[in-house]
C-alpha cells in the first residue's frame, strides 16, 4: 500500500484566513469567539459565535460572478483550496487528481433566502440556481472545476465528523492507487438565526454572554459548544511522488478509523466504545507504540456529554497509563465548533503541532471536570517532541472518525 503525505494546506477560520495566521493564533491562545455581528440577536438567547472576519473571495482569485452567486460555504472552500494548491502544486494529471470536500449542512444561507423569496413572492421567483447553489456537494464541484480535477470526487456528509471522514477516505483513495493527489477537507457557513435557533433549542449551544467563557471544553462550568464557520483544505499526495518532485511535506497520514455508535442520533454512546475503536484503528495502522509521544486534538466540544465520553474513549483506546502520558487539547476553545469544517482545520493544527513541536492549548480551562482528568494542555501552548498525532471527530448520528499523522523529517 502507498504512503500518503500532506503537501499543501489552506485555512479560512475565525482565528485567521491563512495557515500562518491560524497557527500563530493557536500558539498564542487567541480566542476567535465574539458577539455575533452578522444579524440581530435580540430574539435569541445565544449571543456569541466564532465568525470568520475580513473575508474577501476576490482575494483568492474567485471570479466576481461566482463570488456573487455561490453560497458562502462554497466560497470558503474555494479560498482554502486555492491556498492549499498554491502551496502544493501537485502537477497531477487531471484524471489522477481527486476532490473529497464535505459540508455538514451545506448552503443554508441560500436555502433561507430562497425560502423567504418563495413565501413572499411565490414559486416563480425562486432562483434557477437555488438547488445547485444549496446542495452540499457544490464545494467539491466548484473546487474540482477551479483546479481541473477530473479524478474521484466524493463529498461526504457526516455532521461534525464530515471533514475528518473526507480526509480519511482521501487517504484510502491514494493508499490503494485510485488517485495520485486529492484536495480534501470541509467547509461550513451556518451561523444564521435559523441554525442558531435549532442548535440552541436542542440544548447543544453555550448561552454564555462572555466570549472567553463560552467555549470551555473539559471545564466543569461548560454548557455547550459555540458555532463556528470556515474551511480547512489539505492536499494529500502519494509519498514517493512528492519526494521525487521535491515537495515540502508537512506530515504523513498513517491511519484512519471510521466507526458508528449505532446508539442515538445526537447523544454519544456513554461508554465511548465505538469512538475508542476508531482511535484504536487509526493508531494501529500507524504502528503506535510506547516509545511514541502522542498528541490528541480532541473533538472537545464543551458539551456536558461529549467531554467525559471522549475522555473515557481515549483511556479505552490506548489504556489508562498511556492516556495520562498523552498531550490532549481542544482547539475548539479558540475556533468554536466549525461543524463540517472542524475536523479538517484540526488535522491541520495536528500537522503543524508535529512539524513545530508545539501543542496548542485548551484555553478557558480553569476548573477541570473530575470526569475529565487527563492532560488537556490548559491555557498555554506547550513545547513537546511529539512523534504522532491523532485528530478526533464525533458527529451527530453516532459518526466517529479519527485520523493519525506522523511527524515527517524532510530529506
């Protein structure tokens, strides 16, 4: 089986619209959460979110008609993909270049606008572009068009696990020879009154009015997640090919676990056994051993149920002693929960942690929950010679995904 490496990365996020600014923000513990600016929140009990700031699609060579017509989640994906492809420049044959980009929700801005148009002015006023703008595969479709990627194209929708699954499936596509390179990740732009209302009424969101105490994974005072938005895109490439052309390699993808709780459509399985199996599968195929220094970028949403369940799952996956030696953090404390884009930006954070030997912190962690008793790197980034990283995503519907990465030493 072929080896698979990361040769390009791109980010649009609440803490920066480039990989460099994103990474500097994570290292310094910058909080991307603030009071919602996109709409009036007087009728909502949730006042804060992690919005993308200062985004201009034209700055990423997206043409004006596309910038005007495409849904925001697609524009985020195209912008992050442009960054990743500019870094990588894989020069793959079009038939051997794939795109695996997912979105948990898709074009909800378009959906809301066209529903209002239908209600106010009737069906004849609904845009002919309504469906092709709204559907969740359009991020993949537009990125494929922009980069003439004629190989396998597979959008994935698994809620909060979407982009981790997309990266995992892209890894398998290259590993088994179906593509030479794949543009992969996820995009989301769902901070709207409708989505905030829906998540809030399911009691999933934090109602804190303090942006710095709203997303506090593993803290005893946590009460829910904070909605985020943006995109994370990476270019995966077959290792030997990348080496031959002298590409910069950020990290090697070495393992992928994909399981389902088969328990409940929103609540995690209490013992975390299925999530643990996803982690175990990813680490097993990575030859994880006791000599490794492990960093885990946790799903770490800050919901009452997720954090202790994930803690238990980590212990089950690698054993109590190894779990206590691992360095774990939730970058959602800074970015909020970027839903379908979360896993991809967290894989990027994990790759950068391996490359630079710096573990980003879990900010806002003041009083750990007694059920969350591992080392979550509270508040301040930590230097560590980590050799292997694991990025976890656990989505509504019981979808569990883990991607393992190893540190790469440039030749």
